[in-house]
C-alpha cells in the first residue's frame, strides 16, 4: 500500500457500542431494515475490480459488495463463506474448496466452480497492489460444479489468509468480461449493492442491502454509506457533527480534539505499522562502515526513542525494535531493549569497529520530511561523528523509487509490519524483496526462510522467532515505534475490531443494541 | 461587432489549445510515478513495469500526446488512474458542485457589492466611510479562516448548518440550500469587499462627468440619473466581477477542502497529489474553458455597453 496513512493495531474481540446521536437514521423495530451505517474515510476506493483492490482502508468497500471464499473472523480465525469447507495440503501446495450452492451474484449469475476459477485466474493475471497473493498459483481445476482445487508452484503458507482477503473475493464472471465497468460498478454476491444513482465517485458511495442475501447475519444495515473527506480535519468535523458514525483518525491533534469532543474511541493494542530506520547496506557496498554490524548497532543506539516519541510523535507510539507485528508468534518482547539509547556505549562500538572519527552518510528524505525529523538524524548521528547530508527525493512515489534504486545505504521508514509473517519475509527479507534493494542475503537467514513455507503451523513460531532474533542481532532494521491510531465511533453503532486490520471489516458493525 | 467577436473567440481558442498542451507535457513527464503510487510501497519492479504498461505511460511522450489528442477528438477524456471513473462523468458531477458554490457566491456578492458601492458613492460622508471600513475588513479577512469560523460556530456549536458535504438540489432543495450556505458566505465576503470598492470608485468617477451635471440641470429624476450613471460605471465593475469570478474559482479549492465538497478544486488537488494525469488534464481543460468563456462573455457585455471598446 502507499505510505501508510494508517498504522493501527486493533485487537480482536474489542467491541464498543455508543448510543444517541443524530447522524444515523433511527432504527425500526426490525433494526437492520431501515438503519443506515455511515462511515468516513480520507481514502477513496481506487477500483471495485477485485483484482485491483488494495488492503487496509480499501477493505470495507470491497467487503460491502463482494463475499470472499473464506471469512476471516474478528479474531483472525477462518470460517466458511463462499467455501463451505476446504482441505489444505500439509505442505501448503494445494487447497480444495467445496463451494456454497445456490448463491447468485447481484446480476443474477450463479456462483459455482467455473465462476471461482474465472475470478482466481482474473486476479492472478491482474496487476493490482495485492496481486502477489496469488503469485505462486500454478493452476485452478474445476473438480465439479461445487468444487475447485488450487495448485501452487511452491508452498504458500498464506493460502487461507489470501483466500479470505483480496484474492478470495468473487465477482460475477459476466462482469469480469468488462473490467472498465466493474471498476466503478461492483457486481458481487456480497451483502450490499452499490446504488450508482446515490453515489458520487470519489466522494460518496451508497450501498443498499441486497434482497435475499444468503447470510443475513452479515447484513446488519439497510444502507451503508461511505463518505470520503479531503483531510482529517473535515472528517473530524463530520464526526463531531454526527454526519458520520465511525472513522479512524491518525493525526495526534485530531485524535485529541475528537476525544475532547466526547467521541468514544477504540484503543489499539497491537502494532501493525512501524517507524524507524532501515539499513539497506548490510555488506558495506555503499558505505563501508555499515558493513560492520557494530556500526549499525551503534547507530541504532544513538536514537533516543522516548524523546523521539515525545517530540516527533506527539507522545504516541509503542516502543518496538522488531519488524514482525506484535501478534506474530515470533515476536519477542525481550528483544525490544536490544538498541536501548546509550551514546557512550555506541561511541565505544564505533571505536571498536575502527570508526571513532565517524564517516559521511547521505540520507534520502522526501517532501514531507519535517525539519524536526532531519534535526533528529543530524544530532543523533552527529553524536557518533557521522556527518549527515540529506538528499530530498521529492514526492512519496519518487522517494520510494529512490529507496528501491539501491543508491542509498539506509533511510528513515514508516512501513506496515505486514498482516502475516510470510508477507513480512517476502516484502523485506528475501533476496529479491522490494525492501531489500541491495539484495543482501545470509546463509543462516536463507535456510530459516526456506524452511518456513512448507513447515507445519506448530513450527512457525520457532522459525519466525529465530528469524526475528537473527534480524535484531545483525541489526538489519532499526524500528523505533509501532504507530498508534484510534478508531472513533460517534454514531449509534456497535463496532468490533478486526485483528491485524486498521479498519474493521464491514461485518463487524451492527446497530447499537444488537 | 462580428469582427470583435471573432477576435475574442480566436484568442480564447488559442488559450484553450496552449494551456492543456503545456499541462500535458508537464504532467506526463512525471507519470511514471503513478504506477508506484497506485501499487503502494511493497510493489516489485516487475509489478510497477506491468502497471506502467497497463496505464500506457511506458510509451514515448509524443505517442502518448497524439493518443490523448485522438481520444479528445472523439470526446473521450479517459478514466481516472486511481478511481477508474470516466473523467467526463467525474467532471460533470464535480463541476456542478463547484459552479453552484461559485456562481451562488458571485450572484450574491455582486448584488450586495453593487448595492453597497452605489450607496457609498451616492451618500458619501459617514455612510461612505463606514462602508469603506467594512469593505477593507472584509477584504482583509482570509477566506479559509472565515470558513473555519463558520464551521466551528454555525455548524459544530449551533448545529444550524451541516459541517461538511453537498446535497444535490434534486435530492432535497432545503438541504441543498443548507449545504451551500456556509461555503457561499465564506467565498463571497472578500468578493463583496473588492467589487464594492470598484463600483464605488466607478460610480463616483461617472458622477463627476459633465453629462451627469447636464442631466440633473435638465431636471431628470434622480433614479433616471442613477440609471445612466450605472450603465457607464458598469464596464469597469463588470471587469472586476469577471476577475473575481476567476479568483473565486481558485478560492473554491479551500472551501471545498474545509467543507468536504466534491468539487473540481478538490478533484484537482487530489489528482495532483496522486499524479492522476487524466483527471488533472480534464480539470485543466474545464477550468480553462470556463475562464475563456467568462472573459468572452464579459468582453461582449462590455462591448455592448461601450461602443468605444468594440472599435478599439
């Protein structure tokens, strides 16, 4: 996804219900039939083509229109949805899904194995931001009208996650033939149907409950409206004036204002995005000194994270030194003190590595980098004698392009921790990972990574734990803080947070009292 | 008059050709980043290359330009790279919102400005001084600050108006009026001040002309004298109204942002931030056309009011 505007950790099972306000229509005795859920966001959907839908903020839009093959429950466990049951190969190389009969798409086309195959192939051939979810897919075989088997070219430990996510969302095969239309007018089997007459693209998306939806338990409202705001200030105004029922706010000032206005919020307790520093040059090919892990450790120890939290992060964020999310089985709280702030010890490490006099370092920044953030780098690294020169790469896309070009030895970072450990490995650690632009590899790490995909789930914690320790010991990354967000609920709705998602799934809202 | 019309139309058309062409060249030079922006931080080089090919931005600039002109010639403005919406329908819905607010603001501010300016010019003395002070204050108040005050006071505290959003007239005339009231007020205060000052100055200038004295000496009723004065004072005032219209069109960006109105200004800023070239091109085309049209209409109106302009 883009640089994360969001970085929330929302724990499973945390539910809040707030009552009494003007933003939502009054409920009838029947509840869902007439009630409206109005959600606010500053991110508009990019497309309704399932092959192009992104993660995070984009999830609820897609879920309103599309069912997925597998349902991911608020606690992150899997449950039947369009697939009634499944059999996953022990080595994660194939899965056979039994599909729900008598389900139709909103255009009347029946959902069956051929429809599932068409969708999976459409997604596999797509160029969307999550296309890697089926990157290892080799073939889809229709076993019978209600059964498909997916075969993978190599083990994929995220098969269930992916089929409960973007890769598993099913659109009408008739609509797939017209991707341009599908991009703005979704045709799914989901609980709601887009009301195009009441929709202004990029501004307001109105969905109405689909008649005779197969699972009324997931269809809690008569209408779901998504309102898009240009920034968080106007979104905050809409929350305060009860024009929207719920929204997440990332800005510390906006969160304070919302809280002061008496708007209730759900408190995140798991970090899924982090800010800090990435070391790309772990072999010293650009800056020879960084090839020594003592130097990388010294740099990590030069950052005063509590002060950064106070001065740069408005007193928000959870101190953290790991790239895996807190809910990962390999996450180890004890590792968070690995780079505790200690300039004297850091200088000693620099001297031991033969760099007591410091060295020159070019740090890439972007148009959004604040002077305070630049001062932090200059002062922290300056204390070790490292002379910092900044290279402003421009906009965020230009910045990312620059970082991935392999020109820089290290950079500031705000990154998603990844919804699964396998995605973290593929995004950051493998030799060709996007965020391993200098293609650093290590035999010990490579062996651990290789053992993961086909391993039994019970062994995952051990493998990820070892990978995590390797990364911290060798100082590949220097995360400072998990970012914090809060999800605000102003309207008379009950909201259940979704594990490892910054925005709750659309199924997790209900009229208050239900 | 026909030659005058042809000259003005020709000038307008040339602007309409040059501005979008320059914008295309400027924007497409940076279009390669759009694929990365769409795909996000974890996109691989292969994914970015595939997306760039799908968007067509991997082709030479000249080929892209010819392709775009070809599309335009059949009325196809393309689709947004980020929302996949046809740019034509996006502009239609967005222009409706922007023009509603801008035209509303111009109509109200012009009426008020003419009333205030003419009153100040005719009455002079304390009334003139008071109106001038008011005009200066109105001119000095930043529109965005006023907009924030209006939201805070009238929408959030008193709940008299909605804080955000636009309701189409067809959906509910009452809610439509409520949804545009604060944005129109925020936009019009500066416009009233500027136009009122110009109207006052123009009316005073005309009042000092010999023919006005002659009209009065011949015993014409005051209202007929004022009618003559207004006709002659209208030309400079109209020019200011036209400039104010164009300025208000730009000012609509902040009003749309503060009130979360889905207008052209917001579409333009979002598209610029994202690098959504088809939308930027569409907005530039529409905005240029509006500016050219407004100038043309004002030129014609001034030409009708003042034959000397036609001759020059």
